[in-house]
C-alpha cells in the first residue's frame, strides 16, 4: 500500500500546471497555501446568502399579500393560495437545476452565478410589484427557474478548499443558506407594509404605499445587484486545458494497473481531483443518490416548517396561534439568524470532526422531533415567557436544521469528482426543489385543514400540524441508517 502511495506522489509531482487554466491556478494555490482560503470563502458566503434571501423572505407577509389579492373566499382558504405561491419558486428550480449544473460543469461556475444573480434582481423586483395572484405566481416560478446558483456554489466551496477544510467550506454554504432563510423572512417581516408601520416616513400615496410588499423585495434585489458586480472577481475553479496533457492522462490511466479492489477504491478517491477524465454514471453512484434522497426528505420537512411557522405565529390565539404581527415574526427570525451564524462558524466544524456528518444529522433529527412536539404547548404561554421560549425554540430549530443539511452536503460532494460536482449538485437541487415545492403547498394545505379541526378530540389544530412534521422527520431519520444510506469510501460511521 505504501509503495503505491509513494508512486502516486511522485507521479503527481511530475504533472505541470497549465498557467492558462483557472482550475490549475486554484489547485496550485491550494498546494502552495495550506491554510484556510478566507477570501474565496467570503465570496462563497456572500453569493449563497444572496441566493437564499429571496427563497423565504415572502413567508411573513405572504398571508397578508394573498388576503389583499382577494382571491381566497374565506380566511381559512388563504393557506391554500399561500402554499401555491410558496411552492412556485422550488417548482421552477426543479425543472432547471440539473441543466444549470451541467452548464456549470461545461462552461464554469462563474457564468452560471452571474446569470443567476441578474435573474434574481429582475424577478424578485417584479414579485414585489405584483398586483394579483397570477403575477406573483409567475414571478416566483421564473425566479426559481433562472437562478441556478446554489448547486454550483456548493461544488465551488468544496473545490477551493483542501480536504481538511471542506467541512468548513460546506459549513459556510450552509451558514449562508441558513442565514438567508432566516434574515430573508426577517426583512420581509420588518419591511412589508411600510406605510402602515412607518406612516411618518412612507405615505399611502407613495410607491411603497401602493405596493406594500415591494420594499423588502427591493432591498434584497439591491443586495443581489451588488453581489453581481462582486462576482466578476470570483475566481473560476473548473479546468480548461488549452492542450492535451499527456502526462496528466498517463497519470489517470496508471490506476488501471492496480489489481486489488480495495486499493483501487482508495486511490481513486484520493486522486479524483487530478483525474477529470474519469467518468461514472451519477445515477448509479449510490453513495451520492442515497445522500440526495435523505437530504430531500429532510428538506421537505424544513420547507414545510418554514411555511407553517409564520402562518402559525400570525394566526389568532383562537386558532392555536400566537397572534403575532409580521414584525414580531421578523424579530424572532432575526434572533435565530444571529445565533445560527455563531454556531456554524464556531461550533459546527468541531462537532463534525467529533461525531461525523451522519451521526450529527441523526442527533439533530431526534432533537428536532422533541422540539416540535413542544410548539403547541409554547402557544399556551404569554408575555415574556412566551417571547423567551419561542425565540429559544426557533434558534434551536434552525441550528439543528442547518447541521443536518451541512452534513449531507459533505457526503454528496465527497461522493463525486470535480468534473461531476456541478451535475451532482444540480441533481440534488432539482430533487430537493421538487420536495421543497411540495413542502409549502402541503404545509399550507395541512395548516388550513388543521385550523378547521381545532376542536377535534385527537390532535386538534396545531397539534396535528406539528405531528405531521415529526412523522416526516422520523422517516428521514430512519433513512440515515444502513442499508439505505451508503457512505463514500473515506467516511466512517
């Protein structure tokens, strides 16, 4: 085994970097600089944050937006229409994520990111200017279809880091994702209906008075525009060789002489970054596909929760809710976002090294089930006690959710080589988007149905909502065990 590894190192030393290839420049930088690439991770953080902000920024005010469209016949029916608009983004992303991943593998990560941020600026702005249900639905669908950022950026985060820092890179993407899913709703809650909340600043006759949900969308679009300009300094990680590198090809082909299957698997895993010509069917890569499926079930739960939590919080006490305003919901989510940032930057990398991504996901799932079971009882509290408990519960729920997501990101990116990471993350995003499209629609429908049975003897009202969420979480937890979840060769349970 040792002689094979020594030969591998000597062979790698003979490979010269193509000075005109951006991917080679990154590889050379990684070999010459063994430290953490803070500058590149900052780009990852900012881009992923901009992509995540529009996803759930609408949830705190979507209930009121649908009400103002006057499309629902009764208050109980508002949840159905809220679910359709909430699902439109993910439904659009379901159709195009694989395509964006393939484009990122063929033409590079950078062009896909720049195009996606431009699309975000346009269609997120149009959503804020929506005057009816169908315009809002169309704007969200097109935003999801044309913003293919997150998949390529996950591949990018693993490519700019040495292997010992890949967990940090994935943690950065998850942190940005989680913060976006928290800060976005916070912005939506604070800035929606500004003419009602800040009448001394915004009049009813102003632009923001006539379009009460435009301000939060405008703020996010301006941020996305700034990120678009920043992306022009984003270094590419994909390899573009100007001529055929015979030594490189010889290096890749040399592994065919390894006769022992266990040795061959180890070397192929170690050499995946230097063998871009190696190919494997992604659909037959069970470590990849099993981690994607488990990831999708967890995301179904998380997206349904993201839809249900604001609806539950703003619904009247008589319906089992908290009677919160959109500003109150925004405050809760802002506090959660700050705590989430501290945990992901300071706590997650150490916990991942201690427990491993799979065990950490299992612990998070068990804790989530116990936490959600307490939500209907938290609604019985009032005053300072309610404020304290709901903030702690929301913070803990987001920390657990992002910990699970980060671990599964790591498994997915370790299961494929660089030339397939864009497509692999595209498949993950497409499948996840389908589940996340089901999440808001299903969550809205379940919430509306549960409100109509709040006097039932078995799991009345909100109890049924959180029970169904826990059922989904239990299914996801079971799927993290063998034989369903297969791990890449370098992962140990």
